[in-house]
């Protein structure tokens, strides 16, 4: 089984591209804080490369930017290639199946739409004095 779930903040703006076949692909990196502090008392972060495809790629490019918080569900994929000078390079990235935008996105200077979540209104609570007792013998079960 190959499944990964990450929550972090984008360390750079997402980059959108299109394949020769017209399929959208978006790449970004998220910083995921480690659970424990290092010897200096600081929490380090891992920088994870993420790849998103098709319509979800376009949404990520539209609504995410550097600093945005998101959750990613996907799989780890490794590959390698050879550079022009003959050096072999290895790449590890997460291929996202799901990306959820978390929190808020500041409004663009260009007047673009902002991504915010409105706080939920608490449901009005009844006072205990308003509740009426029920006779258990009258319940059908």
C-alpha cells in the first residue's frame, strides 16, 4: 500500500503547466512541520514536492499561493533521470489524489477572489429549566 496524508503550508507559489496532450499539471512544495523539537528547541520542517493533475491542478493554481495551508492525500512516487553531464538525479514527489484548502487566503492586490471560511454560528442552546421530563413508561421501546 502506498498512501500519504500531509498537512502543511506552501513554501512557494504553485506552478501550472500543460502537457502536449492538453492535460493540466500543477506543482508546488509544502512545508510540513516535524512533530518533535530539535536539540535547539526548534521544530524543523520537511519540504515535500506535490504534483496535482487535471481540474484539481487548475483549482490549486487558482486558490493556493505561498503560505496557504492545505491537506494533501496521495501516493509517493520516485523516479530518476540523467543530466547532460551524465549525473544521475533522483526525484521523490507526492502525486496528489485529493487537495483540500484549509484556512484563509489573503485577498490578492489585483482584486482577485479571496478564499475564506466564515465562522460557524453556534446553535442556540436550550436552558435546562426549559426541558420537560418524560415518563419512561410511555416510550414505545
